[in-house]
């Protein structure tokens, strides 16, 4: 019926509102308003960026080295776009995190000219799309240099709220834990005072980035040490549930990191995963036997994508690979596909025949016959 | 091995820079970590740091015996061993039900004072009197104090709940687990502020005047299982008429013995090959015509 070129006579009443907030862009898949996490390769993996109103949960690596970097990138991106920031941490002083955000760089240091990218040997891969560059003109996503920290002239005029648990109110209702209750109050007041809630009719000119560091660690409460049968988790799970409600109904995005390796009962992590929109896990090679494994020698850890949100669609974006790794170069952190390194040693004994793949039932015919025999 | 190169040496000589703010020292029923604890206390006293010592199981007089005389003025005790709940008197010296930062308040918040190190001798006893999360939080806050050089937490790793131990390891910048081996060894985890994490297993000896010496990386894990198996060797040897083991001389003699097939090998080998008329002997490449 309506072929290409036929314009539908139905039109939306009134002018469609184009929300123009610095540092955001609509998704090409589901027209959600997206924000960058600060790491272009992570934006690519989660479908272009973080949709406004969503929560990303990061399961920390054991020593919280790389997860802190993810949080810093997330906040630095907010600083560059003049977003409102809220950072909460009990494990480290929040000031220590904000004073050490990576400095922005406008040039990509490893930019290779297009001519040298012409593939002469693996020319068939020329047509394969590489990970698209997200650093397009409208400043969605920036490049950062981890060796330098952002100057105070950039961070000083940002509307930034830091929460270190020094002012606590008694918990109420399901949220018995003072820390969770007080933080939730702070976030709620902040959303209300700056009219970011979707229920308020004021035009939105900014978004709020919430960074919550190491939620559920021993310093927040003893939830991490309990089993499910103890019924002691509700402060933590209710907190995340109510946080999601707050974030969904406002112009805000939230990045939560949790020390999942401390949880005594793995069911707690499953509940938190169910409550978040995006869940990624960092598995650092630090101190594990994988550190010396030659397969992983170029990388610093495995990057597991546990959950991707399906927003305005039935299925989440489908990724073309399942194995991802992260790598900390001197200046930046990137997420890449895991490629096995080429086997260069000559002494290796290659066993060509895989004993498991041999058809067991046809043992009298012999293994070398083609599969489809023409009789 | 140079003492200053090993991590245990660095921690106990206090040459690790910056000093780990929270140090967790654990022992078990099989091995006692008091020697190491006193070594660390003496090291702090030697570098003009005041030490606030909260003791819960030994009386201060007993601990003072291990501290150098000339430095004992800089050591201040909080006696939680005597009357921790205030049952014997209305105003106990130390009530373990209070948060740690309140017990130690008047010293840690003193402005302009010198650096202090805080020792919590047997954390599990404090844990009986207060909630775990509160205890962990107060330890963390103590270590963040301006004039606090180091918080040393000493506990038995098999008597605190597993979640408590995980929480302590989470907040500790340096963890020293003393192992029941001979010679003494410990497993350490050192988390540097830069994010680097060092895991090591190091052997050491403790001199009678409480100095950590001869630190070196542990060669192999010589736990008590090994000594048990050597015991079974002794029992077996008593039941047989011949010797199962070799003495050192016998082992050298055995290794130097030339066996028959090795004698053949020492004379050098020859390859016998009869040339064939289809053999390709010249140097040019047989695949030269292929245009690759």
C-alpha cells in the first residue's frame, strides 16, 4: 500500500519536541536519547550509548582498579558536557575520584591515515565494518588521556554533589540501612530541585549523571555477608529498585559499581542484575593464573556483558562476538574483541585430528570419507 | 637476598612508600602472629611515631615486656582486657561497645600532634561487642584520619566470620597472612595507591629481639603435610630390612654412574644414508615456477 515516497497523511498534532541537551544524541535504533559513558568502545557495545533513564551496573574487578576507571570516564564525560553530577562513595573519598578525572584530548593519538589502512593481504576484510567512531562533530563522547588529570578550571563550574556518608538520617520502611536511605534522599532532592523529573513541565536543558561507587561493600552495611534465608538484603535491593524508579522518571543516568566478589550468596548478585538495565562484569587478570596465560598477554582482563537492556524493542542489540577483553594502554582504556594470538612457535606439536569430532558410529568406513556420499 | 627488595622487609622496615594505611595481620591456631605484631610496633616506635595500642586479651604489663625500654613512653595502652563491658565499675577504662574512633578519640583528633599508629590487638574480641559493619566502618574512618600513619589490625583468621574477614581484606591496603610453615612464611597482598596489586609468599626469621630478618621469596610450600609424609617414611623404614632412602653420598654416586646406553651416546652418532637418483641436491627452489 504505502510504498516508498508515499507520505502518510497522518501527522502528529503539534510540533515534535526536539530535546537538545549537550552531549546527547538520539539512538538510530529506537530513538532513545543516548549519553556517552566516556569510553567509545563501551558505547558501541551497549547500542550507541546509555539511554537517559537507565542504570548500568558494573561488577567490579577484585581490587577495584579498572572499575574505578570506568567511573572516572563516566564522570569526565559529564564534566565535558556540563552535565550535573552526583558521586557517592564510602570506600574512597569522592573528592579523590573527582580530583583525578582523566584530561580530555582532542586528537586521537593512534589515528592512522586511511591509505595505510588499505589491506593488501587480508583484503577481504576491507569491507567489514570496523567499530564505528563515535567522536563525531556534536561532541558525543570525547577522548581522554589517563596520564593527565583534568584541571580544576573544568571541574569547578560543574554542578557537582559529592556524598561520602557523613550526614546520615535514620532509615525508614524497607530501607533500614541509614546509608542507602540517606543517599536516596539526596538523589531525590537533587532531581526535584533541578526540575529533572519527567512529571515537571519545565523544558529540560541538562541531565544528571549519578555515579555510585562500590555499592554494597562492607562499608555500606553487612548485606554482602548474608545468605538469602537470613532476609537481610532488602535495604540493598530496595535501594536499587527505588533508584531505578527515580532514574526512570527523570532525566538522569546512573552508573553503579558493586564489589560482587564479596557477596557470600550469589543470589544477591542475580537480584541486583535483574534490577539494572545494563550489567557488565570486569574480570581482571591481576593476581589470577590468567595473568601469565599467553592467550591473554596483550590484555588486562575479560569484559563480560551480562545483560543489555531492550528499550522500545523486544530484544536487546545483538553483538557479533561473545568474548570481549579490556586493555589499559598508557593513555586510554579500550574494550576489544578477544582474538587468539597467532601461534608462532615452530616446535609446537599440532594435533590435526580432533578425536572428539570423529563420527563414532561409522568406525568401519573410516574417518577420511566425505560426509555426503553419492551412491 | 637484599632485605629492602622483599615486600615483607619493606613493610616491617617501614620503607614501603606510602605506608599502607590499613594493615591486616592474621594468624591461626597453629601459628601465633604476636612476634610479628610486636616487631611492627617496635618499628613504629623506632621511627618516632606514637602508638595507640588497644589490647583485649593481654594486660599492658605483659605487652610492655616486648617493647624497647627507651621507647615505651610513646606507647599508650587502651586496656580492653580488664572489664570491657563496665560490669566491675561504673566508668570502665575502655568500653568495647563504643565505636573505635570514640575509644581512641582524644588522641587521633589532637591537632598539631605527631603521627600515630593504631594497633587493634585481637579484632575478634572487639567484634563480640559490636556489629561487624560498624566495626569495619570505624576502622576505615580511623585509617583516613589526618595524623594516622597506620592502622594495624591483628586477628585470627579462623575465628572471625568469613564475611568479616572478606570485609577486612577489602579495606586493608596490606594483608599479611602468617602460615604454619617451617621456616616461618607469610602470604602477602599489597595494594598500592596506583592500583598495582602485589601478591607474594615470603619466608623470614624472627630474631629473639623481634627483628624480621632473612626475608626471601618462599621456594616451595613446605607445610606440615610434608613433615607428616616424612614421618611415614620413618615408620616404613623401621619395618624394612633395607634402606628406602638415599644418603647424599649415595645419591651423588648414583647420579654419576654411567649407564650402558649413555656410553653409546658419548661416542657420537653417524647417519647412514644411501643417495637415491631422484634426490634433489641442488640449491634452487623447486617451486620457482609458481608465481606467488
